[in-house]
C-alpha cells in the first residue's frame, strides 16, 4: 500500500478536486465523487499515511500524480 505521510485533509480535498472529484457531503468525514467513484476522507490532521494511500488508490491515481496535485 502506498504511503503519503503528513497530508492535511483540506490539502487532500483540494488535490482531489483538481483530479475531477467534487464534495458530495460533509460531516465527520468528507465524501467526494467523480460520478462513478465515492471517496471518504476523514477530517484528521494529518490523515494517516496508510489511509491516505488507500484513498489515492481508490481514486485511481498514483502516489506520484497525487503528490503533483498537492
């Protein structure tokens, strides 16, 4: 599982918005969608590295591409 340490949840949301995802709803978690995929991002600062790696994988991105979007 790829690791992306030290990512603030707001940075992750902005990077995923650049990748074509939009916020569907917010609460204790932020739910984002691109029309086909749903991603759930916890509101933690920073988001756990393993969790963020899984979110990036579920989004269909590579770690390198995600780091460029941040």
